[in-house]
């Protein structure tokens, strides 16, 4: 797969803005994210819309452990026009985005695996909320990761069609196992793992520095939420991490000190092994 998008269009510049998770019990899931991540929820049809400092989350009825959508905020109307041109050139069908997410306009589309993405401009109340309790400690919604039965095809869609840049890839016998792609200065805004089924893998919050990983671990301990993986350090991205499970079984990552990448950095290659996933110890190899 190419390391950068076609030269006829600018690279994508965006930030992960909001996620929508499906759940058979939206109230239970909202309770968990309110307690642990400090979201303040309000009704959204049969589900809930949550806001906290630098993070937003919708929880809607549906199958557990599935993503309703991932929304990325663009810088301005020029970037939105460039993305529309990209989609049109690639023949990708799209529709107008929900104005409650992006009031100044946006597009909604699906990737080859059926994952729904929304790209748009503007913001509604909530991204600049002042922390009002210990549960509102800083943690910016930073990246989302998917498992795919055809990781090569999916990663190529993000790079060639949407304009993400490839930061690193993980190979096994010459075959792609993982692709980390970015749409900002951070090492990855999205990643794809090769797996036996297409699904949401995890979503991640960037907390800033290592000491805050400690504080988040203590916070989870106080709520009797066990750590499922970590603390550890990823190879690609070089970030420190810990993972917990929400009540539906979704992986939730807290990350610190994710690598910042120069725009002209060449894509790297890593072997598919535990040390790549965690240089400190056990790595969870997707199947």
C-alpha cells in the first residue's frame, strides 16, 4: 500500500471528535462511562449523548461491541471541500452529516467493511467544558482501531481515498497485520488489525504524560475496575498505555506520550511479535 495519498489532493487534516457506541443496554454503558471517564449524559432518543472535557460519546441501542460511527473534525471549509472532491473522484457515496454533530456541515460515509465515518466542521457545546469533578480529569479522545478480514484493503482505503498518511505497518511473512495511519502530527489517529472478523477493536484517550497513567490506574482501582492489559509501552507510536473493559466488553485504552511525527517521515516496518505490541512484556496478538 502507498505511504501517502495521491498527489492530486492534500493530505487529510483532522482530529477524532466523537464516537457512537451501540449497546443492548445503553443506560448501563452510560453509567460506566459517566463514572469512569466523567461523561455527562443527556437523553438522545432511546440512547444517550455524553460530553466531557475534550471528548464526546453517543451510546445508542444496538448489538454490543459495535461502532455506530466515528466522527472526525476538520479544520475548515477548504478541508471539507477537498475531502468531498476526494470522495467524488473515488466514486464513494456519501450523505450530509448530522448537524447536531457538525453544525457547519460535513459528510457521512462507510468504509469497505461498513464502518461509518463522519467528517465535518464546527462544534456544539461540550468540547471546552471545565472539569467539574474528579471524574472529569483530562483525557482527550484520540484514536479508534478496527479489526478487519482484509486489513490491506481497509488501510488502502484510508490512505488512498480519505487521505490519511501511513506511519507504521506490522508485517508477518510479508503480509500486513497492522497499519497505523494519521491525520495530524500524532503517530496514529486510526489503526487496522488483521483478524478473523470485522469489528471494532478499541478506542483510546490521550492523557498527556506518564504520571497521569498512574493516576488513571488509581482512579479505576478506586472504582473496582480492573486493568486488563498494561501498563506497558507500544512499539509503533512509543506510547505508554493501559486497557480496561467496559461492561459490554469493549476495549478502552488510556495512552500517554504518543509519538509526534514529522510530515516527511517515512513509514516504518515492524515484525508481528509480542514485543512490537508491548516492549515491556506480554502483547495481545489479534486473531
